[in-house]
C-alpha cells in the first residue's frame, strides 16, 4: 500500500528545489511519497523515488497488457495453449 499524500509536505515551490534539491530528494526517499513541484501556484513536475517510478511503470504496462488480452478474447482473437507451446518450443 502506498503512503497517502500529505499536501502540507508534498507540494513544494520550484524555488525550494532550486535552493535545496538535496532536501527534496531526501524527503522523497524517506517518505516514499512523490513531491509535486509548483511554479506560481501551478503544478509543473513531480519528483518521485526511482523504485516507485519503476514499479508504477511496470504495473501500468502489465495492466495495459491484461486489458489488451481481454479485448483480444472478446473479439475472438485467441490461440490454443497447445499451439502457443508449439510455437515457443515448449512441447
């Protein structure tokens, strides 16, 4: 389960990042929560821990593939398991 956003801590003006980037990176690493960077009160970027970014990217790709598979099944595009094993040389 991901930690919930703390708006009082996780929204930071871009000027704060310019002054002390190490503090923002340390905060993201310690809390495992992304930080929203703002410029003139508007969101412009997100600083996120690399491990969290990679996990979310993999999760999105997996979910995209699951949805594509379900759409293929619904549209009648399916292959018998025996044929797949043969194509992959797993027989």
